[in-house]
C-alpha cells in the first residue's frame, strides 16, 4: 500500500517541479519549432516526399524529437537529486527501488507528453487532423517515451556530475534523432544507413506516428507498436536493475 | 539494546573509513558520535540507515539487521542528513507531504500529522513558502520535522548544526532538547562540535580515524581526567621538574603551549608557575571534551568548519535546474 502512495508521491513531486520550472519547458519546445519552421519550412518550399510537402512530412518526426530530447534529458534531474542529498531522502524511505524508478519514469513521461501535446496543438497549421487516431498517437508516444525516459534515468543513475551526464546523452540523443527517419523517408536508403535506422527504436516511433497522422508508414503500425513495447519493457527492466545497483 | 553494533567496518577501496566499531545504544538515550572531519561518523550513520552496505561486521537497529532486514530498519528510523536534502522548489508543506506519502502515512490524518511536526519546529506560518526562501536554520528544522513525521523510534541527526551561526545553533539545541522532553525517542547525533556533544548527549563515543577511542557520559569522561587543565604559553618549559610534582596528572605539548592536568589546580598553580619557568600567559579551566579528545588522541579536536558545510551546499545548488 505504501508502495502505491510512494509511487504517487514521487510522480507528484516531479510534476510540481515541472510546473514550476518554466524554463525546462520553453527550451524543449523552442528547439523543435526551430527545426520545423526553419529547416522544414526552408526545404518544404521546394521538396516533397511521395506527394507530401516536406514540412508536413517531418512534422511527426519533430514531435518525436521534442519528446526524445526532453525524455532523455530528464535523467539529469536525478544527478541533481544526488548532488543535493534529496536522493538519499528518497532512497532511505521504505520503498522498493522498482517503485522509485517507476515513479520517476511516470514523472518524465508526463513532462514529455505535455510537451508533445503543445507541439501537436499546431497540427491544424499543416492541415493535419487526428480524429480518433489521437488516442492511438498518445498510446504510441506513451510507450516510446517510457523507453526513452528510462534511458535517461539509467545514464543518470550512473553519473555523478551533470556535465558528465550532458556529454554522454549528446552521444545518445543525436544518433537517435538523425538516424530515425524523422527527416527522411526510409524506402530508398543506402544499405548501411538502412541497417542503422532499422536498429534505432525511435524509427518505429516516428513511423507509427507518421502512419497515424499522415496515413503513410514504412512498416505496419502494429509492427511498430510491438517493437516499441519490447524496447520499453527491456529498458524498464534494465532501469530497475540500474536503480537497485545505484550507489550514493 | 535498541542499537547493537559489532565490528562494523566500511572500506572504500584500500581506505578504511570505519574500522571495526562496537556500540550499544539504549532506548531513550541521546547518543553522540564525536570526532573530527573524516573520522567516519557519516559513513557509520549511513550504514545504520541502510544507505551503505557494511564491508564487515553486524548492526542491529531496533532489533533488525541493517543488511538482511533493511525495510524494517528503514521503517524504524528517521534521519536528517548532513547536507540539505529537501527539494527547494517545493514548499515546506509539500516536502513533508512527499515524505508522509512515501512512508505510507494514511491520507486521512496526513494534514494533522504534518501540522503537528510543523508546530514542533515552529514553521507553521512559513509552511507554504518554497524551501529556497528558507534560511539555513529553517531548512534544518524542516528536515528535523520531516525526520519525525512518521513517528520513528530512532532519529539520526548528522551534524545538526553544521554551518549555522552561533545564535541559530543555540536555538537548534533548544529544539532538540525540547524534542527529547516531548517525544520518547532515541536520538543519535554526530558532531564535531564538542559543546554540542557535551550539552545534548547522555553518552558519547569519541571517534577518530574510523575507530571508537572511548565511550562514556561527557561528565565521566571529563572527571576521569582527574583534575583541571592549566594551559601555558611558554618557550622553554622545565618539564622535568614539573614531572616530579605529584599533583600533575598529565603533560601535553602542542605548538608552543604546555597543557597540564592538575589536581586542585587553584591551590597548586603558584608552585607550578614557579617551577616551570617564565610563562608568557596562563589559563586555567575545568576539563572540556576537547581536553578529553586531546588526552586520548594527542591532538586537538579542531573547531574548523567542515568542508562543504550545510549552508554552503544549500546555496551552491540553489540554481540547479
Ligand atoms: N564514497 C566514498 N568513497 C571514498 N571515500 C569515502 C567515501 N565516503 C567517505 N569517504 C571517506 O571516508 C572518511 C570518513 O568520511 P565521513 O564518514 O564522511 O566522515 P565524517 O562524517 O566523520 O566527517 C573520509 O576520509 C572520507 O573522505
Ligand atoms: Mg559527516
């Protein structure tokens, strides 16, 4: 019983902090909009992908980008919790490490979903409507973000300084984004790029959301979804393990 | 015994931070771990609080083994860490609420319990301010309140007044004394301030280089030195002659100062001054825990500020997100 209220408590704290730290939100929203309007707008004026305007084509990818960066960066906050003794206060509570990890994950998922929602508000600008697919889009995002937040938390649990954390995640973030099909279609890639892209879990997130928003996807949405579920489950397991091993 | 520790040891690589410590602490006691920085006090506390795994030895807290029954131990204790450990973006109330929920305090009397502890530490009217607006002393009090919120049998206080100014420290001591009166709770305090240990603790363990040097009540430790302390600034003391005086119990020398432990010092001082040679200055005092520390370790228990004290840490990490 106290595990459940503990889970809620940890989530609630993350949510309150998120609401109070506006800068956290602003940074992660400006960046994707920059890509969407400058990069997408620039190329979109002369390119289209399979009949879809380029800017519209990358819009689902930009949503994933926004969630990807903020989800993984969320792991930095655990490094800050370590710097203060706040993490000790949490770890000394009679809660299992699994509960603590899941509470943190839920906090990060909430943050990233709110950010994704804000970017989704401008969908009508591109003539995109969601209809009932909206629920499915959120489902896909939820699963994808769970995995991504876990990556950030795992790295965070291993690091002692925010700088070290920043360095490591920049090596994770950029490949995940650039090699995901967020910015290019998957059907005509050179072999080496094709292989790497298909190994990238973010690819399936982008593909599923593009399918649900624009009706064009490389794989079946079901296939994407199953792969994402496997990805996130694996990371939750690793994350729980990482939290159990975490030293102060 | 509420806490029973045998051969407790912690090694970090080759370095032994806590070296085979034995303690037994009774219910209702205020027990102090007194020692200089780096003595191993925090490490010991962290092992008792299940945050660090001992390299060797056993520790029973409230009858539970800290390694095998860590959940039961964690339910029995409250702890106030050496460094700030509240979230400064949350209000005082919200920090307490977070704690209460993590410890499974039922929603029904959450409010009441939080108000109870807020009253105890005098923070009711500041409860809705964000912690970043608190002073160092207020923050410490909030964290003490938090440590008490789930009614632990044992409260650990790691350097409760580290980095606080003398006035705030005085207040904090009053709060702790009050607490002991109002709640029947066993308290373990670590400190490197001898006045703090002297004033608050029923018994203390003096710790140096990870080892317990001696354990007893402050009064007993002081009286067992067997006299008063005469400290003299002198260049060329005639220690040979002083050594022959029967009432001089002990002679210590640290950088240009000679310290004598003397029976009936008031009466014997003139003869000492005549014997030792020409002194620059002389001072006579009843023994303090500093003298006890000096007696057992040959060094002074310096009153220097610990590195990265509570308040420095609190302000350094204020701008964090
Ligand atoms: N995680 C750690 N790794 C290596 N050495 C440590 C670690 N924690 C503490 N120490 C060392 O152990 C010794 C005791 O530290 P500590 O228990 O914090 O002392 P105290 O609280 O008495 O000032 C110090 O020399 C400190 O540098
Ligand atoms: Mg310490």
